């Protein structure tokens, strides 16, 4: 008789019930519990009365949040932890609630994984309406702002733009990186290039940061439009190329080469797979997320990015890993 390997059992158990943990977090963010608690200590009764929920059920949710170390419990009252104070209270600089809500929105798509694997096609997007849902778009762009707000400080430290005057931020979404890079480099002027319906939201983020004089916007489609000729000192392509096929990515990078001045640099920011395509874990799972949610997207390896850069004419290619699970791959013209 084979003895039970309890670590293996527990590993598979944790994988199987992983969505329990996700939904505890999703539900807490939907109720905005962390903002409600703030710097206070609140009882179950006080919280359930404030959010108009069943007291017994609310206590179970709160205790689950404590087990996940997202809340702390002291003498029957609940308070925020360092993590929830930093990332889950609305109005804080590194708030991630919109980002978590975005992941909640993707849950239904992941239930279609089996059919997507069977067909090889993104089942979740086959019935999407032609018109963009403005509410969903705002959630997505704000989620991207949440993520970029956490990563932007490190990105600014890694990228040398001291001698740059003009930056193009392709598919820059909320413009968070452009804003941060312009703030860190006083002579830099940035242009956020994105689809017209996105640019309307981008301007809101730029204005909120009081950067209208240094960060501008340009509506366009990276597959259909050019980026100019010998115009920019640097071009940022952050979390863009995972949406497209190798052929389209090579085309986009060639447009970047055309738009850069001699000596200019393209800055690719992505979740990069190793050569086995199985690690890091997030990049491997993210590749499935792109299979589910895009027509031709995937996570790619460093070798693939290097191949596309060389084909597009770039040289002096280098890689820099960020602490926050993503990578910069930089090429010069």
C-alpha cells in the first residue's frame, strides 16, 4: 500500500480551492471593506451594519480575510494590515482595488478555458459588441493605472532618459509611465499613443497629475498607423506585444525603428518567459490569459524579442529584470 504524501495532497488541494481565496478578496474589494475600516478597529456588527449585510456571514468573510493575512483581528475587532493599508484603501497612491476588480471581471473568461483549448480560439470574445463598453473600459484603464503606479518608480530608476527630449508611449493607456518618466526627467516631453476612445480617459489622468504641459496624447492604431520618422529619442512599448503575433510584433518594432532618431532606444516592458516557456509561473499563466482574451496574443521569451528587434534593425540589445515580476528589453537604433 502506498503511503499518503500529505505535502502533495495539500499542494493539489490548494490549487483546487484557489478560487475560494480569490473570491474572498474580490468580495471584500466590492464591499470596499478596507476603506471602510481605514485606520480604525471595527466589530463585525459595525461593519455589517455599514455595508448592510448579514452579520453571521460577514463574520465568516472577515475571519477568512484574517486567515489570508489581509486583515488582522484583535479582541473581536478587525483592522487593516500593512498590506491592506498600502494597497486596498481607496485614495492611497498604490491602491490596487481596480486591478483586483479587473481580475474579477476575467473570471468568467477563464471558465471557457476547456473550449478555448479545444478550438484554439478565444471563445470569450466571439460575441463581443462592436461598440466599446465605456464602463468596462474605464475599469480596465484604471486597473492598468493601479499596476503602473506600483511599477513606475522602479521603471524610472532602470531607464536612462537623462539626455532624451521626446518619448513616445505606444498603447500607453492611462499614461502613468509617461507621467512618471516626465516627472523624473525634467527635459522630457512624452506623447501617449492609443486608440481614440482610450485617449479620452488618458487625458483625465494627465490632467489629474498636472502634467498637461509635458505629456500629450495622439489617437491611433499601432497596427494601422505609423509613428513618424526619426522623431523620438525613446519609445516605450509596455505590455503591448503580448497582444499580437510574432509577425505583427516585428512590424510594430520596425515602425518604432523608423520613428526613432539615430541612437534612440526602444523600451519593451513585458512578462518574459524563459527558454523552456514554463517559467516564471505568472508569465506562463499569463500566456493562457492571452489565449483566452485575444485573437493572437501570448507570452514570449527573451530570444523571441531579440529576434524581432534584430529583424527590425536594432542593436546593443540588453535585458533588465524588475523586482515586480516583469522585464525590460532595450534595443538601440
